[in-house]
């Protein structure tokens, strides 16, 4: 079992040769900075915030976050030999609406409010969620169903790349799920409305997931080094 | 085969313990729920009796004194009328610290000392005005409080009476007595009053109280009518109910600018009211003998909540001012008030009164019969405040005068006590759960003592009025007050206090039943293991953990009021989460993806329809006459399903076949019922008059009971084939379901057929999805892990469907 895992690891690192822990750290950092800068822009330049103008702010955030994510993750596309960088970017762009639809359907199944009043908010929220969950995988895996299944259904993570996609995505979804819990409370705050606290939860979970993936990969690599010695 | 023989028979022997386990769980649950609810659900029976003027002759008190000096007294009922008109201004959720000066409290808060006009009047020696701290009884919600104030009783959330659904008060009450005795009432403000008293007011200006966020509509309505009405002479009692403070509390809390704004507005309005009243209070004026009452119905916490029994919620206030001059001091023996200087150095006194006493005191002041169910006593301070209760106003204050007042008061208390005694006797005789015998005996003794003293002092001296001493009068009054307060105390323990002991025992038993369950599960698990999986099993799986976490989260959510209010959404959220997880699981196993998707779809569609229906109800859309097609449509697949079931049953099982046929017939009847309901209004044929009403539902109920009975009887004559236990259990389950289905469908209204269809499809999906766990690794999983997720799904789905039947 151990041998098998090790074999996989070496295989990924040799075949890809693209992704080292430092690169992972850097790409996560850029994604995080993109997220932070979008909020900074929203508050300081457009003077909108998530609580008062959820739809507009969410739109701004995903408009900035999506290009960042697509451009970075397309660098690490798995089928380097067959597809070009541009193709990976196109896959990411295609993945965005599909992921948004899946996220929106999930949210509605769990009780997101429906109606014209909430349409804009749900749309923008699901696009942002898609940027957290679906778009990176679309860029990296493309149409390889086996890879998708391995990461999202079986959560059998083999390479660094898998950690980089899987943990933040799961973190965002689980964070959003927990973020919905304060909604029924009778505190009468605006941030309890859909999808403000859910977004907060998702972003928090996403950040935790990124941190987790960095730690995990760092830990694995250091152990490997020790073993190697 | 006789029943005992059958019981002992070997073929059933090892099933007996299974039966015993289920029976004991059922028994434990029943006992626990019964005990808990008997302690928790405070109930009170409403009596249909009413007080009448003439009944006072049955009392031992003699006829009311009509003094020779009073010139306008021709008719006296139970007591001598002391005021002609009453203006009642109700300020909803009026805390005592809104009214009393801030020096009465530890710390001055921003919302205190805002109703300056009341301080001024209460401190003015020229006016007969006083601030009372009124203690309300829980539940401190407006409807229950208004009911309590007018009936003089202690309303509970569940009053067993004639009014099903409609909030109108059917008990005897102050308003009814006012109308019955020819008083004319004007009402303005909160429309709760018109709901409680639909036909009692001569004139009413109700405003909707529903929208909590609206601070001004009700108040502005009141303000626009209040002062002009004061100049009219076509009323005897005016009720103005302001809601702004309550709503400001709910939305912004007590410590908010909006609250202070509201209080300042009230101060201004009260100033105007007092000005008008005082300008008309001269001899022969409109308000020569008027009583002004400014009162709250309950208090509120700092956050603006109310309903419970904390001091903040129950302490409200009554400000009373009699306009008849001159004001007289109450005999110091009965004056239990505390006086302090306010911030401006004026001496303000605050007395105390029970809200329970309000109805009796106001009745006594107006001279009308006390409401039949009133258990309050006439409050001496509020009663004595009104100059009309005194005689010989022109003379100065003397010992003789005080004595006369006390005689009058003693007489009022005598009538009061007689009426309360009559009520508790009749209540005990006619209600299901009356007062306990010991308590009644105790109260009886006190009453007998008081009445004895009364008749002794009346018979001993030929001229009672002249000779009875000051001390004996005081003893008499004390005896009656003692009786009234002990009755009030008794009633409070009965109607307002939860019986914590029975609640605790019930809860404990309920807890015990969980252990019985666990014991049973462990035992079955062992049996299961022996039969199916002899090798080691892993007791914990991902699904088990998720189920436990979700069930625990749901259980914890019941600790919070907000989650209970949103329980429907909560269950749909948890159910949706489980659905998404099982979809993931099914993708992992690469099978039953369709089932998992259907399950999620059902949940979403149900939620959509609920929200759609809610928004439709909100907009009061007129129902289309063709709507019944949508209501009836789901019955078709159900009938087809039942027919398929019928076909699949082996021909030897005649009873089962009959039961299923009955179900099909019932379904057709349900469809017929809804079609008729929608078209009935435009059909005039006489046959529809027969069908109209409850004929079809009754037929369906009878059929359901017959089906159930035949199933039970059939059960006794059935040979148990052990080999096919799985099949027989399934068969019984389906038969039971089809028996219940039609009855439940008609009970849950128009959406019934839809819910039934959703239940069938959803249930099928859940049982299919169970297969995901079952054959995984050749059943290496224990019972607990195998069934946990489907059982959780079932329970959540069940409560979700309950909320879909119009309980969202």
C-alpha cells in the first residue's frame, strides 16, 4: 500500500514536474490575494459591500476571482501533451456556468429562496462558488471523468494537484453549509439573509481548505525527504 | 383456538419477546407523554355562565346600600356606581419604569421619566391621581392579557371552551357586562379587541396589529379619533389601545431612539387628553365624574420580548385619575404605597395592584355585576381613589366618614367574595380537572369564617351601620381580603405554574424508553450478525456518523426558539443535505444515481410548491374553479399503484385483497369529494345538498376503520410462515399503509393527494437507496450502520411531509 502510494507520488512529480510545494503555496497565495483585492476594490473603489449590496459585490468578486483561478490552474493542466494552455483556459470558462448551475441546484435543494428578488444573488453566488469548486478542476482535469471522480467522489488524493483542488473545494462547500446555520435565528440582521452568511462561510472554508492543502502537502513532502535520507 | 391458547402456542413463542419489547416501548411513550403534558399544558375550562344583577339576592350581603343623600342613584345593581364614565387608554407593553419616576429604580436609564404628565398629576395634591404598579400573570401575550383583564381570570394558552379557532371570548367578561347593563363602548386602536369582542362596541376604529415593523399606523389612528371622541357624549366607556411601544420594543428594543420618540409622543397625547378631560370636569360637564385609566397590558424585556413570567415582563403599570373633586385620602390601613421624590422634587406615590383585580374593581366602580369567572378582588386603593365611593363629600374628613367608606367597602368585598366562591364551586363541579379537595377545603374554611363574622355583626346589632366599630370593620375587611388572596394564590398554582414534578417524571420515562430502544437494537444486531455476517464487522461507517451528527443537530436545534419557528425549512435543509450525500454515494457506487436524483428532486419540488402556495395565499388570489384538476391528478397514479398491488397479491389472501379494494374505492371517493367541493357552489340539484357537508369524509373514515379491524382480525387467523417473514412483514406494512392513506389524505386537505404521492415515491426511493449500503462488501456492516442513514432519511422525510401539509 505504502509502496503504491509512493510510486504514484513519484510518478506525478516526474511526469508533471510542474508542481512543487512552493508553487502550490504561490498559486494559493495569488488566489487568496485575488479574493482579498476584489473585496478591497468593492469597498474602497466602488463603495459597495457584501451586506448592503450582496449581488453587486458578489459579481465583482467572481469577475476578479474567476480569471485569476483560470489563469493559474490552467498552468497545471494534467494532459500537458495533448492540450495547450489556451484550451485549458477555454475549459475553465466552459466549466464556470456548468459549475454554477450545479451549485445553484444544490443550494435550491437545500432551501435557498427562489423568486425574482433573489435571482441575481443566487446567480452571482453560484458563479463564485463555481470559481471555488468547479473551475479549477475543469482547468486541470478537463474531460477526464476518472480524475473528477477520484477527487470529488472517492477523495482518493494522489498528487499535490489533487490536494490543491480537492481541499479548497470541499472547504468551500462545507463552509457554505455551516454558513447557512445562523440564517433562521431571529436576530434580524441583514447579514442573515441569503446568501451573505453562506458566502462568508464559503470563503472562510475555502481559505481553510487552501491552508489545509498547503500544510498537508508540506507535511507529506517533509516526511518524504526524511524517508529519503 | 382460544386466544390464551394461541398466546402460549409454540409457533409464536419466540416472537413473544419481540411483541413485548414493542408493547413496552409504546406503553412507556404513552405514559411519559401523558405525564409530561399534564404538567406542561395548563388548561382551564371556560364556563358558559353569566352574572346577572338579580343574582345578588342569593348572596349573604343584603341589598346594596343606597344612601339617601345620593340624588342620581335610582338603580343599583351589585354595588353602588361610583363613576359615570371611564376612559381606558391601553399602552401595549408599558413597562413600570416607563411610568414611575426614575428615583424608584436603581439607575436612571434613558427611557425613564418620559411620561412627565403622569408624574405631574400623580404628585399634584389637587388631583386624585395615582400610579400603580400592576402585576400581570403569565402568559404575558397581548391576547391572553386582554382576556385576563376583561374576564378577571387567568387565561392559559389552552382554554377549553366553545370557541374553536375564533379568538372571540365566550366567557363572561367586563365588556359583556357593560353591554348587558346598557353602557355604550367606543373602541379604537389594536384590532385584537374587535376579534375578542366582535359585536360589543357601539363604535370602533380598529387598526391592524399584525405588522410589527409598523410603529405608527395604529397609534396615528388612535390619535386622530381619541381627542374628538372625548367631546362626544354618546359613550360611557372609551377604550384606546396604542401599539407603538410594543412594536418599537420588538424591533428596536427598549433602549432605542424609536422607543423614546414613542414615549414622548404618548406624553404629548396624554397631556392633550388630560387637558380636555379637566376642561370638561366642572359641575354638569361631560367629564364631571369620569375615571381616566392609562395602563399597560404587560411589560417587556430590554430586548422587547414578552410572554414569560420574569419580573420585567409581568410588571406593568396602571395610572388612575378620578376627575371628581375633591380628592380624598384613602384610609391609611389600606394604603400600601411607597412614596419618593422624583427628580424635580415632587412627591410621587406608587401603589401596587394585581391585574387579576382589574375586572372586579372596574365592575365595582361602574356598579355592574362582576364577570362570572372573575377571581380578583376589589382593590382598596383604586376603589378608594374614586371620590364617588365616598359619601357626604361636602363635609370634611372625619373618623365617621372613613368608617362609612369602610362599611361600603366591606359590603363590596362581601359581594365580591360571594361571587368568587360561587365561581370556584361551579368550576370544580363542572370541569374535568378541578381544584384539589384539600385546597378547596382550606378556602372553604376561610370563607365560612368571613361570612360568619359578617352575619354575626349584622344580626347582633339592630342598627349595624351605627354601632359596628372601626376595628370590627377592619377585621371583616381583612377576612374577606384574606379569602380573596388565598383563592387567587390557589388559582395561580393551578393555571399559571407548570407542574415541574410530573414534567420531570414524564421526561425521565421518555429518556428511559431510549434505553429500551438501544437494548433492543443491540440485541437485534447480535442476532443479525449471527445470521448474516459471522465475520468481524466494522460498526462505524461514514453514513452512521453523518446520521448521528444530523440527528444531534436537529435535537439541539429544538433548544432555540428561532429554529423551532423555522423547523420546516430546517428539516428540508437537513433532508436535502442527506439527499446530496446519498447522490454522492450513489455516484461512488456507480448505481442508483436515478433514485438519488429523484429523491432530491422530490424535496425541491415540494418546497417549490409550498412557497408558491404561500405567495398565492399572500396575494389573496381567487382560486380558479379548474383548480381541482391539480388536486385530483395525483390520485390517478395512486389508484394505479393500488391496482398493481391488488394484482400482485396471491389469490388466497382474500382479506388483503378486500382491504386494497377498499383503498381504491376510498381514493375515488376522495377525488369525488374535492371535485364536488370546488363545484358545489354553482350546483343546485337537490342531490348535492345530501352530498354536501361531511358525508363523503365520514364514509371514508368508516371504511378506514373497517379495513383496520379486518386487518387485525385477519392477523389472528393467519398462519405464520417463518420462511417468508420478510415478505409477510412487507405485506403487512403495505396493507397498513393503504388502510391509513385515504383517511390521512382527506384530513390533510387539498394537498393531501400530492403529499401521499410524494410519500409513496420518496419512501420507495429511500428503501431503494438502502440497497447502496446493504450489499456493500457482502453485508459486512452491522445493523446500526446499515440502517442508520435510511432511518434518518425516513424520519426527516416524515416530518418534512408534515410541514408540507400546510404547517410551513
